[in-house]
C-alpha cells in the first residue's frame, strides 16, 4: 500500500533551504505520482523554466516562449503532513473492519503516526 497518494499534503524534508533558493520546508498538495521513477510532482515546489521554440498551430496562432512548471522530485524527499499538528510525520497502516451493506470486510487504512520533532 502506498504511503503517499495523489491529493495528500506533503512537506519537502531535504534539499537546499529557502534562503539559498531551495524548497526545503515548503508544503504542497501532490498533483501526480510517477510510480516507475519513484517521484512525485508537488504543487508549488521545484519550479523549472523551459524554453520552447516558436511555432505555429493549425489555426495560425503563435506558440512557444518561456514556460514554468513543477518538476518531479524523489518520493524519499517528501513526508506526509499530520493533519492535526501540520508537521511532517511518518505513515502507518492498521487493519480495520468495515461493514458495508451488511458485509464485513477487513481493510488496510493509512494513518499519520504521532509527530514529534520535525523530520
């Protein structure tokens, strides 16, 4: 079971500090997970600029210029944020019984472990 999923609030726990132009300590929502590469794309984190060549579309409009977008970062460099304390925390799993339409099912559920110091 995945520890981090799309839509989770995560915090960057490694890299350069913001004073040096980095993203450590920033929080954002996970936009996409690239499973094969073990990377995540986080909203507002790891912005890169891409220069694209000027071209023309079928309608005749000009394309190209400078685009900025979020680049993927490794999943080990982010930690899930505890909803209660708003600090990065570890993720655990527990088995719970769910009753749906009179049928009992055992389901693995993620939960945020108690967060002490910042990771």
